[in-house]
């Protein structure tokens, strides 16, 4: 029997009613897959993922939009201190956008160390002047944080204090947003969002802020947030189509170039496939079409 009634691919056994199509190239690959694969014998080295792995959905009550973080210069203030040569000091303040599904209390810490007490991140500075007052906000999306009363004077900073020091465990700047509903809602205690950032000094003497990482604390458990590559294009439906259809700048699946991408590949975190192409690809290849890892 020259043609078989089935074939093996990716450790799975597939039945096919028209096998000669694969030999002579009459049909598109994978057109004749059955609805679901037949389990192959155990000598294949591939591990079949469990169909219903337990997934825990976390409720994120507050989120700081990392890309909105910016430094604002203050120079024209009449009361601002002057340097020795008579020039006015340039002071900086932090601003950002955040979303909150509960009331939150936001505090900024500069040159801060981190420790966890009872599952919550606690930050302390070597000098009280490096910690801002705590500002309380009501729930709401796209809220703007601005605190001109807390200014940063970089003339008092050493160059090595602008970046994160792993040996000393000192973060240049920490923004902590803690869910604070008082005693009314008990189940939201133990929720917070932390943005850790560093500063960059430019050739012209100006400074900018650079986010390092974000932590989401849910029910007193801390999670490190990871970037999803390609999600910003998916959310922005008005993105102009790229000249290169296979680029990472479009909303379409990089395989079929028609359906919207909605499936994430782990561990590289590329959001580049639609659901049907991802289902097909998992039996056909074991690397990401974007980074080939």
C-alpha cells in the first residue's frame, strides 16, 4: 500500500482522506487534518500538552502605564534655589498616567531599597527628603499623576546613583500605587502596583527617566510583569499598514496575513499569530515565526 491512511507530525497521529495530495503538492499543507489529532504511540519524544491546564486569572486593580512616565523640568520658578554661579537650578518632577479600579494611594521614593513585609513591598530612602507625600486618588481610568511639590535636584546626585545598583539593591526611583479602600472592602487589601525606573543624563545636561520593570502585587503575592511584543499594534487599530507585510508592526497574523493576531507564544512573548494558525503551527514547528527561538 503506497499511501497510508494517516501520518505523524509533531508527535501526533493524523488521519487523512487524501494522502496523495502531500506527495504531488496539489493541496495546501494541513488542509486535510482531522478535527482533532489521534493520540500517537508513546515512543514519540514530544510531550502533548494537557488539554485543560489550570489557569489562574489575576485581578489587577491598579496599573501604571509605563510608557507615559516622563520628567517635567521646572526652571522659571521665582522661588527656585540658585546655584553658586547665579544660574537657577533645574529641578524635575515625575508625571504619568494610571488606571485604577479602586481607590489608590501613590508614593514616590528616590534612591530606595526594597523589602517585603507580609507579602507587601516596602520601600525606604536614606533621606526623608527623597520620599514624596502620599497622594490619594479615587477609582478611574486614564488618571494623570502630577506632584509639582516633590521635585528632584540631580545636582545633588552622583552619576552612579542614576542607575540601578544591583550590589547595593538601590533603585533610583520607585513609584508605588497601593490599593487603599480603608476598612470598607476587605478583599482588595494586599493589592499594589510598583514601577521601578532609572534616570539617564544626556550630553546637553538634561535628564530623562527610563522604566526598568513593573511588579503587580495581588493578594500579597508579587508578580513581575513581562512585556508582550506586538500588543501595542493590536490595540491600536488605526496603525498604518506596514510596507513589509511580515513585519512586527501590523495587526495581522504573520502566517496567514488576514486574521487578527490574538495568540501569544511563550517563552519569547511574541503576539504574532491568530488562533487557527497557532493551532496548526504547534503540530508543524516548535519555533516562533518572529524570532525563530
